[in-house]
C-alpha cells in the first residue's frame, strides 16, 4: 500500500515499508531519544489522535513515529 504525502502538494507516494525504513534510517542518526517505554506511550497517544493522517501528524506534518522518539520534541497538541 502506498501513502500519499499529506504535508505538501507534491504527488509523492511511498509504501508503508519505505516509510518505516526511512524513519528507521533517520532514527539511527539521532542520539537524544526517549526510552522504549516512553516511545510506545507517545505512539499510542498519536495512534488514537484524530489529527493523525496515516503515518503523519496533521498538526505539524512530521512522521509521528519519528517525532515521538525524539526527547526534545513535544506533541503539537500538548498530549505528551
């Protein structure tokens, strides 16, 4: 399945696997990450959020699985 880009007008489509790989590649370069329990907690909140558009946060345009892993980031809705 491919997912259209919700954050821009470009006609970009990536498969779910490509998105997951892209997130994993970027996270491998990061060093200030939350622990696994906190990451799961944040993801759970995002997954039930009405602002979520597929893999993307409808408020900020980030891939939520990436943003939730970063210790310096917060939810744009103030949920975590």
